[in-house]
C-alpha cells in the first residue's frame, strides 16, 4: 500500500497532460490498477483502484468519477486474472464500457475507451520479469510464496549443514579420545618397571662396591631377580619365596635395603598405574559422551534436511472431503505423514466452541491416514470470532497410568528416595526411582540430582546407556565424599509396549500379568562408586493390562520377620484385587509398615505403572473419497 500511495502520488504530476486528446493521467492510473490486478488478483486490484482514485481526486476534484472506474476495473481485472493479460485487459474494457454508459453524462465514450485500450497495450508490453519481481513483494501471490519458500529452504540447508559440521567435529573429538588400548601394552609395562628399577638402583646400588659386578657383568641375572621381587611385592610387602630370597641374598649384599626401596617405589608405581587407568576410563567415557552428542546432532541435521514433501494434491483432496461432509475448513497443511509421527495443521475460520476439531476433523483424518489422530495443540487468535488453528498428531497405541507412595525414615518430612515420571518424546515414557545413600536431606539431594541429570540428558536424545554412564561420571567426579545412589529406570515405548529396564544397584521390579508374576532384576553396583561400569539392560515385552511395580530397598527389604523378601512381596502383589496404580502403591506401603508394627526404619518408595490400550474418544468417520489418499500414503 505504501508503494501504491507513492506511485499514485507521482502520477498526480501528470494531471492536465494530454496526447492526441487522450488524458495521460487516465492511461497511467488505469495501467497501474490493471498491473496490480494482474499480479495479485481482485482484492489487491480493487484496493489499488480505490487508493489511486482517492489520491487523484484529492489532487483534482474532477477525478471523482475515475475513483469508481479504477476500483471497478481493478475488481473485474483481478477476477479475470486466470485469462492472463488478455483477461485483465478485457476486465478493464468491460468496466470502462459499463461506467461510461451509466456514469458519464457526456455520452462520448470513445476517448475513455481509447485510454483504456492504451493502458491495456502498456500491460501487454510490460516485461514478464517486471511483473514477477513485483509479485515477489506482494503477500499472498504464488511468487511471494515461492520466494519465501526458497529463503526458508536456504536457511534450513545452511542450518542443517552447520549442525552436521558440529556433529562431525564431535565425532572427530570422540575418535581422538577413543585411542585407548584394550589391554596393558607389554612395552609400556617394561618401561614402567625399568623406571621403577632405575629409582631403586639410584638409592641403593649407586654407592655399592658390587655395582659393576651386578649391573655390568651379570645384568640379565640381576634384572630378572629384581623383576621377580617386584612381582612378589605387587600386592604388598610379603615374605619372599625361599628360592627368590636365597637368590637375592646371594647376588646382593644390600638385600634388605633393596627390598625396602622396592616396597616404597612400588607405592608410587601403583598410584601412577591407577591414575593412568582412571585417565583412560575418563577418556573412554568422554569419547562415549561425545559420540552420543554427535549422534544427536547428526539426527537433528537429518530432520532439518528432510525436504517437505509435495502434499498439495493430498491437501486439496482432504479439503474437498471436508467440504463435501459440510465441515468448513480454511486451510490444511501437511508436514509429515510418517507412521506414528503424523504432523498436520488445520485452520478453521472461526472460533470452535463446539469441539468440531476433536469430534469431526480428527476422526476424519484418522480414517484417511489409517491411524488414530488426535489434537496435539490448539492455537486461538486474540479475537473472539477469529480463526482456530489445530495441530494434529499421531495417538499412541498405549497409555500409562501411574501411582506412587513415599515415606521417610521414622516418619520424617524429607525422604532420601526420589522418583520421577518423564516424557521423553517420540512416543516414549520413563519411570524412575533413585535411592540416595543414607537418609535425610543429603540423601534426598543426591537421589534428586541423579534423576534431574538423567532427565535432562535423556530428553536431549542421548541413548540410555550413555546417559546413565554420564550421570555416573558426574556423581563420581563431583565430590570426594562417598555419596552413592541407586537408579531403577524403566523406559516404555507407547507404540508397541516394549520396555527397557536399567537397574543400577536397585531392588528387583515385578510385572503383574493376571495371576502371573514376572521378576526384573540386574546386578549392577550403585552409581558413583566406580568411574566406569557396564550397564546391563533388561528388555521385556509388556501387554495391555500389565502392572509394573518398582520399589526402593526400604520396601523390598522392609518386612520384619521375613526370610524370603521376594516371595513375600510377590504374594502381597498377587493378592491385591484392585488395578488402580495409586491404590496398589498405597496398599503395598501399608502392608510393609504394618509388618513392622508401624515403624519406618528406612526411606520407602513404591512406584506403580499400569499399561492400557489407548482407546480414542471418537470413532473414525468413514467417507467415500479416500482411495487416492490411501494409495498415496501407502
């Protein structure tokens, strides 16, 4: 509009100009209107006509008649845009004839027709590149949309390339840290022993009168005896074997001093070996973490790089079916049709007060796509009668219901146990319990920190094993105090109900499936004890109706006067008749406390999860127009 006002203001300078009795201002103003009508359609064309006519009328009151003509010409020309330049020119001529017959009192319509003809001729002479460049700056045109699409594609490609480069950098860093030896190198061991012996001989043999005899004439024999003594002393100073003691005494006149020096130097040697081993383990852990970050970044780059598929035909088909069914939908945009990861945006041109999106649009999309579609997000405008934008996504095949019961030692307010229910995205759900060492605020802080770190790392997309090792390294290196915590983690895939259990020093878990009980356990030590440890993953296929019971050791080992904790807890879970997770958690907690006559000698936490089929609220709406879409999707 600013451009139109500027051009119209410039054209007012032609008022009064004429050429062969034809008004230059009329020709140029009509040319301006039909140019915009040709480029952007009826709405922009009529608006330009009104603005141009208004500006001309402000400059010359006699131009009020032209206001109607220009607005009408812009409207007709825009409506006939499908006929290309000829259609727009025809719209101008028709508007001129109608306005001349009904609005011009002079009765001489030939000059105004000629003026419109000259304006139409100028339109035909306008180069295509000029109209295309003009269209790029007008919102709503195909050229403008294409320009924006190309810009976004360029930004997407640059971003994807940068992320991929960062991923490559992290991969290279991971490889540089991964240059670790799979076993102790013999040459390195020999060098370490030679260095140790050099320190021993420096303190004992340098001042001995038999130095040349031992280390020059009988080097091999002396070296082997000293090496055997070192191997004997590796686990601490112990009496040498009679033969080795006899050989050392026969060859060395200062055997006692040598043994003391070897014992002292071995302490530094072993500390050095331990330090090197810790460095190797830390390098290996850093390498795994960098690999995890690299994988996340590469996956992210691939997601960015995914070209938006051409779903125009499918979008038009869906719009047609909505229209046929009587559902007023303004726009449909398809971003993804991947099974289980559908992403569709639908705009309804009014405020949806009756839940049409949930009751009609989602069931129709479910029928079209062959899977259950639900509303992921609703965005409403600030206006009371404005449009409503729905974002639809895939519904999960299973849903999770949880219940938890928690009690602190001696009925205190702060428990050393922590628990968490985590949405991981991509259809995964995690439930976890962490038990800090001891009781009270510090134990709670450690267990809570464990779950917080784990949640942040898992939600970033890093794999479970790397995430747990990362948390373990943080807990190990953060403090020199003996602060340990257990972790009981279950990750459930809501698409197929498969589950992965990662247990680090935790109590067994139990799956109740009807009358059957399934035990899940692992032998990993608590987190924070070792810099590196292997995480054992236990996989189980869950089913609808399964009840997963996870607990801390305060529950598992809580019952008093019970020899077999496992049999007792299994029997108690099997006897529970209700299927409500919260009721189950409360009953188990109460049974354990009752068995101890009301005493709570340790922090107690029990977390119960029930897996059910996810049944949609509304049935699919069948239709007859979906053969094209289904074949397209398949």
